[in-house]
């Protein structure tokens, strides 16, 4: 099977998915805007061919360019994949041009546009936050008048909680309108109080072959607004827990309504204090925030290769029994400097609990600190895992509270 992979080397997890495809025996044709020489060694080794395009996000041009490249080499492809949010529609346009199965352009647009997505789900009777699309200040005000406070306003195609504002009063609304001047189109929604989770799935031919729920501690928007927090995402071992199973059911209904049959999806949902489960958003791609690594450590398997096998053979032959809860903890350096000066508290925790901490990947001392608003992993990430949820949370909280990265 020949798979055309968009941006096989960037961002973070793409080299793993590219390697996964090669590992299950697929021929991988890469298309991206990185120069070939800049690709990681593992990516180069996994690719059968690579084509660098000038403007990857100029969709019409890239589609023509890729079609021409394939014709020149007298080759065809069986599937087109993109696990990076901005390329989801591009992948669908390439599928249409090259006659490959998978999400159509219309479906891909539902996944990219937070209003169309919710309209399709509303029509299927799925509980979404009360919502409106707005293109002007007046439309935002009108939407808020209909929804009432608290409300939330966010870019129609946003990412990483950027430019997202909670509105609890008329003052909040006017402040947000000022701050949103550079955004052409927004989604205005009822603000859902409660806990926030993911529902991540790998499907083939309409069957869910693997599913995961991660619990965000705290909600991503709160984490973005509070730089002192070390955000966590807990991949849950037991999806049958009453607090979780409603989200799994919701996930199945959402996939069905959007006609998602094959591939990785990443959905977010809320559980209100009264137990009601509400849809948040969904992407036709793997999750960011190193969540796939957390899932791998919760099942002791390789879901990069698992996804590739699902795509190419319609099954996953690895044992995917959940053995652990796996907590991912992101660190943000404290202090005013622009380089990491020291890391405190980690050695002690590793001595005491190291057998439960299979992964530590912090920005090294002396290296520049990172901007957590640009990179979800911030100044580094760690994973703790344990079969017991209470123990997992205790370990995660120790890593969040006792490990201090100082920028000096
Ligand atoms: N209706 C809502 N009610 C409460 N909180 C919300 C609502 N919509 C968004 N949020 C908060 O804002 C965050 C960002 O919103 P959303 O997930 O829609 O956008 P995003 O920026 O695309 O996120 P991602 O980082 O997952 O790409 C959510 O994770 C959630 O914490
Ligand atoms: Mg989100």
C-alpha cells in the first residue's frame, strides 16, 4: 500500500507516525515544506520518496503540484493522510484529486470549522453548547444576548486556546471585542462549567479499534491563563467509570454523525457538575500534547504503528488492554530569565518513585526557555503511570508541585 503523508517530519509526533507506516510495510511518499535535508534521519529512512513544495498551505497549488509530481513518476497512491490540523482540508482535496478513500472535502471542513461541526452534530441530536457564528462586533453582541452569561468567544478555527475569552459580564464582552480585532470570524458559545476530557479514537472501516479518554487537569483554558500551573492530562485506565463512560458514548455518536470511518480522531468534551455530558470540539487527526505517548504507556504498545496498521490493514494486532493510568505533566519554567538555570526536586522524586515515571524530557539546563503559549509541552514533559487512579494523581501532583524549573 502506498500512503501519501503530508508533512511527514513536522510537528512533534509526525516522525513517529511516518516511521509507523514504514514499519507495517507501507510505502510512504512524503509531501512537505521542509527541505529534504532537514528531515530527521528516522523520517528519511521511512520515506520511499519526498517532494518539497513551496507553499504547503496554498491548497490549490499544492494539489496541482503533487498530482504533477506523482504523474512524472508514473505512480499512484492508495491513501492520503495528514495528522496536523492545518492540513486536514488539504489532505481531503488531495484525496478528491487522486481518487483515494477517506474524509471528503465537505467532511474535512466540518472538522475544521467549529460552527459547521456543531451544526452537523445538532442535526444528529447531540448536545453541543448553545452556539453562533459571528463576523462583526454586533454579531458577537447579539449572540451573547441570546446565549446569556457566562459565554465564551473563540476563533472559528483556533488552536491551543489562543484568543479564547470567557465572558461573565458586559465589561468582559467589550474587553474581548477589543482584543479580538485581528480575528475575522469567531464562534460564540454558552460557557460550560465542569471538567474537561478528551475522547481519542483509532478507527478502521467504521469500527473503533482503540479508544482513550484523557482528563485535563485543569481545563486547557485555565492552564493557558495561569503560567504557574503545570498542566496535566491523565489517560484513564478504566473507561467504564460512570464519570467517563458518558463521554465514550458521546464519542461514538459524534464519529457516526460526522461519517468518520478510518483514522485517528481527537475529540474534547465536558462533564457538568450535574453529570450532563456536552460536546466540545473534534479534530480529524491525532491529539497534540504528546497524548499518543501517554496512551502508548497506558497500554504498553505502539499506537503510532497501531494507527498505521489500522489504516493499511483494517486491524491492530498488538494487545491494547489498558494496564495503567498514564499522567502527562507539562512544566513551565518560573523566573524572569530566558534560559533554564536549574531544575529542583526531580532527583528526589526519581529516587523515591522512579519506577512509576517512565519518561522525563525536560529542556536541558542552559537551553533557552520555551513559550508555553506556542508549544504545549512548554519547558518539558514527564509521564507517570500506575494501575490505580488515586496513586496516578498523587504521582502527577508531586511532579507538578515539587519539580521546579527555574529560568535565570
Ligand atoms: N463552550 C465552552 N465552555 C467552557 N469552556 C470552553 C468552551 N469552549 C472552549 N472552552 C475552553 O477553551 C479551550 C479552547 O477551546 P477549543 O478546544 O474549542 O479550542 P482550541 O484552541 O482549538 O483547542 P486545542 O488546543 O484543543 O486545539 C477548551 O479546551 C476549554 O478549556
Ligand atoms: Mg481544544
